[in-house]
């Protein structure tokens, strides 16, 4: 009859691996996904803002994206030229 010994170190090792690698990997993946969704949301808002301008109203999403990539933010005080 074979005797099977329970090795407590193997279960501790798997718990350490879980804490050290799996949990941070899940948190990292969640942060990346949330970041990408945020960027997509911001981009869609910018596309809608551009689409509201009559000059850009007939452009496709791809064309509006091209305009967005070449656009730069510029701020002006009221009444300045």
C-alpha cells in the first residue's frame, strides 16, 4: 500500500504564486482595458464635436479621425486676435 504524504509547502507555494503573479496580472489587465475604453470614449466625444461643425459634418468617421490626429489644441482669451 502506497502512502501519500501531504506536502504543505506545495499549497503555500501555489498561494504565493497566486499573490505574486496572477492577482497583479488581473489588475494590470483591468487597468489596460479601462484605459482603452476611456480613450475610445474620449475619441467618440471628439468625433461628435467635430461632426457638429458644418465644415466637417459630411466626413466619415475615418476622415474625422484623420482630422483629429492632425489637430492641435489652441486656447485664446476672449477678445484677443
